């Protein structure tokens, strides 16, 4: 299809027959199109400027997964378990039993109370009345608030406070074992009951910083404040997202410098950048119009759009300079460049888009959005970089210095290209294939340990030494609490959630879980019942057992924390506190629960997985591991089919796709070795990598085939390919890799991971296309047959 | 692998119990489900520990029974037929031992604590108590018919009591085998006693094969919990319980008298100190009392603790350890004349102790087992 066009030769250039209708449409209406582009770009820029950060909790989770559906169905009854914030107020010197510390703690508690988004009724601190101590005496129970009545900051009342804290059982929970810090616990409301607005995480996180951390650390230099919770983590992520704008600017500057060094031509440097920036503006503008926001995941897309835009822009500039060097004027050169590139360009971009769309297989909204937004971006590039860019170039042309550089470089680099053309030489090709085979073998060997999900403790999205993770470490180390909670929802008939069979079932499951590696401890209504039954029997551990007497059970759970029973006692949560949220830990825990549920099926209760952050992570991991292979199969199928439709040859498909496969294998091996798991943020990169990588192969193969059909030998054809498209491919790969490199310095670990993987894929796909493609061609392609076939096809027309 | 085996066993047990057609044989009922094998048995709640010859045996939550042949260094989980909380155990020699617990279970071993079988449980206990109450009501009714007038009112009074007792027993049976036994003591391989909640008190003369309700032999009409039973040097036997109750028998448990109590709060333990007729009782909020005359008169032993005292261990040469809630440990070197307080730093409740050597103490409690070496160096 494309080869026929190439065959037409230069002298047909201006005959109407040789001009595809698209070319005529574009170049006969240059001015109108240019004005239209300008108008749309201005409109889109206004739209894009209004884009907002967006990161609702629900978009990050696989809504269709049964675990999540169970969680959402019981959401109202689980409120206090999910979203909360823990603020630890630590003393630098001495312990917490000083007047000034307690005064500050009181003020902080009050301030937390008034933070927008906090569920006030659930706030717990040494200073809130819901934190009490209880003691058994000869007469019965005695108790009170932990802060003694008539507290006045005197040594006496501080001593009393210490005694009350010891009796309250809050040591290790609200008060650190070493008495040097105290936690303020605040559940958050996802939706504000007064305004109906959903919680603004960015705002909340910022309020927490200014109204709590900064204010009180300044006010009392002897304290240090630590804060953890989903809201804080997300707030930090959004904060860190802003630095990406800087990386974007750095990448643009780097690209400009490299482009100029490459082309020595200002128009050749600025026009691709301009066209790509227009693409980004359009893409962001369209997103805003469609109601999307930008989140820490989709921030990747504008960058990707820019990168892909540059990649195609360089091809056009390259083709322009070659045609200009041959003496054509700007308009003709632009037309020729357009004609030569619009088919491979479209093919490459459609492959990109299809590759991105395979992300729709992953039923997590942020990833699905990523698929849609990236596809929109690629569609925009087809218009901006394949239409707008040649039109601009047809006006400005390639500067004289650029043409001169093109000519000079052509000669001076010949020797280098000549050496590289040996990649298509039989003996070198044999060695190359062997190396590729060994590489693939090693890759397969090393990627064996590839894991799904988070591999590290703490918030894996952020860096291990980020403040959030340091705060998390502090709280984990000083309190017997875990930030990874798996919640099983135990459903019963109404008013049956505390019946003996249900309590017994929960108690059994808890014990099975506590015997599962990775589970630190568990809690449920059954735990409360045992503890209180013991307490009601004068604190005698010989009574630490569930009673079969319903009246005893009822009195034992009378004061159970509100989150543990819903209003009609038909659901009660069972909590498992985990050592970490590594994928294997989560899977082991849900496997245990599911096995228990299967083996103990009964009419009294039903065990529903899963809520809590660990439940959400487990569901996410399952979705990702299920979608991963499907997605890769699909993306490779799509790319293969598109290549086949274009080149009508399975051998061509193999030449283009096999190097990509090697990159995918090596990328997974790299992930394994770097301790990066397959997660919400890395899985898209794998798909995107294939989509972008295929561009190189398509450009190289198109030219390669063209020269083969001209009757050149394989090595000569490849030499010509390198001289024309090859250098653009090489340049693009290096430029994009260097640009994306900046991400590795992002304060957000997930972006650093994305950056690292993209860096590898940009670079290695380029190497694969330039080095492995010709080696494969040597063994797969037969130039004589190809020429004969092409002739036959022509003759048949 | 291990877990699925356990789960399979649980479903199997459930299939079994459904066929028994008793309301208490629920899926995996704690009284018919063998304790799950777990490595956590020695590090989670244990309630009692004793010596069986050279071996140490301990019992605790979820039917756990563990033993150690190396002075507490390593522990092996025994085969226990139940998965309910066990509260106490007693060995008469290196082989023969009994353990009791919730659901009024009595377990027996003949091989020094490796394998255990169930002898008795709350279902049997309830049946027995009902049968006995019915018999007594019938007896009283019979007596009342033939009784002279002056005895009649007294008999009516007794009949009323007996009827109430029967009603209580029926109500208990309705609730199921819920009430725990709290302590066990055997005189020899044949004769022994168990005491428990709500006045449970049973006696056996055939090594636990059959039991008789012994509760009517105590003056405990309000059915207070009986927390502990022990024999002291000199032969006197004691039972202590809720509301400061202290009972004494000087004829090996045949008859019991109620002693005047030094305290009206609960007493959790009773122990001799190795000297003839000398005895300690202890309980709520650091209350510890000492008697030199088999409990006829008591003196309070002053110890500076607020926590409840649960159990005592007697070592050689007047060494006594008393342990209790929140990691409280009291040590005496002089038969209990005075005690020093040695709180354990983790503040976890301690339930029982035994001397491994004059200078080594094994503690069990909320956090499992803990060996204290060179206790003489504690300060």
C-alpha cells in the first residue's frame, strides 16, 4: 500500500494523480487550517488553565471488584474504620507529664476538632471525654475520664493523670509506651453532612500543616508533630504533583537544546516543540471540557503527549531537511515529507492509541481515565503533528544552516552509519540474535520474582525518606498499632450480630488469622465481649472466654465502640491488623478468610471481604494481576494486526514486534531487580511502552522496505534507512529518555518509578529497533522475493 | 497445609455434631473441637502451670495444653480434645493429671500430659444437677407428707429453696454448658474435687469417670463463684471464692465449714507455705491474708499493690511467689512474713507460677510463658 506511493518517483510529484486526496485537502487550504488551529488552541488554552487536581478515593479503587462492592454497600456502617487521621504529638525533652505539654495537647485537640472534614463525635485524645479508665473494686466498677476532674496542671493532677492513663489501657494505643508522645485520632467524613461536598484532600492536608503542625511546633518548641492517614498521604501526593510542572519545563528546555544540536535550524527546533505544546494544550483542554481533572497518575499523559509529539515532529523535520537538501522549496519539501510520513505516522499513532486503550481492561477508574486521556492525546497529535506541523514548516521551511548541516552531516556520518549497517550483515546478525536470545533468557529468569502490588512498608507512593513515611515509622515504632487493616464484614439477620454462633464464628476466624503469617493482631465484637466479660468478672483472666449466655454477651458489648455494631445489629466488622501491605501478605490473608468462609458456610452469618486499606489493596492487586496478561496479549495483538494490515507480511510483523517483546521482558526483569511491583502506576507504563516503542519499528521498517524494493541489498537498504530515518529514531529515543529522566528526581516515588521505566523503554525500544530489527530482517526477509512480489502486485493493478 | 487440615477437621466435627442432634453441638462447638495446633500456644494466654514429675505442663485459652521437658526452654502442644479456655490443672504423679475449664469440662491424661480425653462437661453437669435437684424436691415432698407439724414449716422452707434450685438448674441447662470450672484438686488417682462458677462443686471417687454434685455440702445458697481449692501442710483443705468466702475441711473434703472471712471482696487463691497449718488467701486489689491456725484467725499482709492477686507458688526454704494482674509479682524469702514487689515491665497479667529451682521461677499469663532466672538478684 505505502510502497506503491514510494515507487512513484520524484517526477510525479506535482501531478494530481500522485497526490493523495488528504494531502490536497491539507495543503490547498493551508491558511484556513492554520487560522482554525490558532482559534481552537486559544480556546483550549483557556479551558486547560482551569483544570483542577482531582483525586477522589473512589477513582483509585476497582469499583467493580466484589470486595469493593461489599465495602461500598456497607459504607455507612463502616465509616469510622476507613478514613481517619492520626496525629502524634511528641515531646523533644522529658515526658508528656508536664503542664505545658498537656496545655498544648489540649489546644491541638481543640484545633483538630475544628478541622474541616473531621467527624467530631469520633475524635479521641487524652483530652476527649470518650477516653476513660475503669477499675474493679469491692463495690463494683469505678471509672472516669482520663483527664482527672479538676485538672489544673499541678504535679498532683499530673500524677493522677498518669495513673488514669495506666488504668485506661490506652498505653500503646493513644499514649506511647515510653510516655513521650500522645496520639489524637480523628475519623474523617468523606462527604460533609452540612454542605454535601466531598472531602477536599488537598485542602485538608494543607489545613493540617498550617493550623496544626506549623502553628503548634512554632508555639511550643518542645514538641514535634507527626501525622499519618489516607488523607495526609493523598494531600502530599497532590502537593508533589506540582513539582512535575517543573520537570515538564526542564524536559522542554532539554528537548530544545538537543533538537537544535541535532538540526542546527531554529525552525526545525521550534516547530516540533510548538506543535507538541499545542497538542498538550488541546489534550488538557479537552480533558477539562470532558470533566476530567488531573491526578498523580494522569499527570503522566501531557508529558507523554509531548514526547510522542516530538518523536513524530523529528521525523517530519528530518524528512523536510532531506527533501530541502535535495533542492525542493519549502512547500514542496513539506508536501513530500507529509506524503512520506502520514501513513507510517498514522499507523504508529493509531498503534499508540490502541495500546493505550487496552488499559480499559483494568477496572480501576484512574487507569481507565488514563487510557481515555492518553488516547485523546494521541488523536490530537495526529492532527497537530501530522497536519499542523508540516503546514507551519511549509511556510517557514528549513533554514539554510539546517540544510547545510543536513548535507554535511550526511557525509561526515556516513562512516558511522556504514558501521551500523553491519547489523544487517549475516554474521553480525547471527551474533545479535544470539545476544537477544540470551538477553531474553536472562530477562525471563530474572523477572521470575516480579510481584504485584507494593513491596515496601509504609506509603509506597512516596519516597521511603519522605516526611509521611518518617511519620509513619515513628507511629508504628511507638504504638502497638498497624496502619494496614483488613476488614471482614460479618453480615447476619437483624439483631443477630452479637448472637453466640456469630461471636463464636468471628472468634474462630480471628484465631485462624492470628495464626496466619503477616497478621499482627485482630479485633472484633468477640474480642470486646471477652475483654469485658473478664472485666465484669473482676478482671480475672479465667473468664476471658465467650459466654453462651446471651445476657452476658449483651451486657459485655453494651459499651462496644460504635463502629463495631451497626444500628440494627446486622453487620459487625472483624479487623485484622497486618504487618505490611505487601501483595503476598494481602493475598495470604484473603485466601485464609475465603477458605474459612467456604469451610464454615452456615445460616447464622456471612463473611464479606473486604474493607480497610488492606482490603482495597488486595482487591486492586487482584484486578491488576488478572488484567496484566490480558492487557499485554491484547496490546501485542493490536500492534501485530495493525502492522500486518499495513505491511501485509507476517515477517514484517515479526521484525517489528519481536524487539518490543524483548523490551517488555527486560523491563519486567528490571522491575523485579529494582523492587518495583506491578501496580496502578506501573502497569500503564508497560502498555504505554509497547505503544510508543512500536513507532520506532514502524518508521524504520517503512524506509527499510522502501529501499529493499528499490532493489538494494539488505545491508545497503539498511544503510540508507539509517541515513534517513535511523538518525531521527536514534535522536528521538535519546531525547525522550533524557527528558523523562528528570522524573526520577520527583519527590513522589510513583512518578520516579514511572520515569525510570519510561526511560528504560524509550531507550531500549530505540536500541531494539535499530539493532535487532535488521538482524531479524536478515533471517526473515528475502529481498528478491519481496521485489518480485511487489512487481507482481503492480503488474496486477 | 496445616490450616486446611484444621479447617477440614472443623467441618468434620460439625458434621458429627449435627448428627448428635443436641442444641449445643453447633458447628465446631468448643467442647467437641480439638484445640488447633499452633505455635502461638506458648506465647498467648496461659492460665495455669504445674509440674508432672520433671515435666512442666500448662493450660490456657482455646483448649491449649503445652508441656516442656527442658525446664520451660521449649514447649510442645499436647492433644487436647476441646478448644475452650482451660482454667486449671493438677497432677497426682508424673502420669495422672486432670485439667478443667469453661463449659465445665474435665480432661484427663494418663501419659503425663501428652494425650488428653474428656471425662465430663457442662452438658453432663447440668443433667446431674437437675437430677439431683429433682430428687431432693421429690424427697422433701415425701418428707413433708409424713412430717410432724412442727417440722413442716421448716421443710416447706427447704422445699421452696430446693424448687428454686431446680428452676435455676433448668434455666442453666437452657443456656447450655456455659459455666466454667475454675480449679481442680486430686487427693490421689481416684479421689478428687473440682470447683467453679456459681457454686459448681463436684466430687469423684473413680478417677473422674463419674462425678457427684458436692455443692450442697457448702453453705453457699447464693451460689457465689468458687475460685480455688487447695490442701495445706497438715492436711486441712480450703476453698475460697467470691465475696470473701473461705471454706475449710479437715476430713479430706467430706464435710465443710464456713470460716469467718477477713475480707468481703473476692478471693482468687489459697496456698500453704510448707509449714503445718499455715495458709494464705489472696484476691482483689492486693489483698493478702495469712493464718497460722488453719484459717481460724487471719492477719493482713501489707503489700504495696493495687492489682488483684491470682495465684501463688511455694518453693524451698520459705520461698513464696504470688502473682497477679498487670504484671504484679510478690516474692517472699521467709514463708510469707513479708513480700517484696517486683512488677514485670510489660504489665501483662500473670496467672500462675512455679519454682523451677530455688532461684528460678516460671511465670504464665496473658503473654504466655516466661522464665525468670536468678530471682534472688531482683531488686
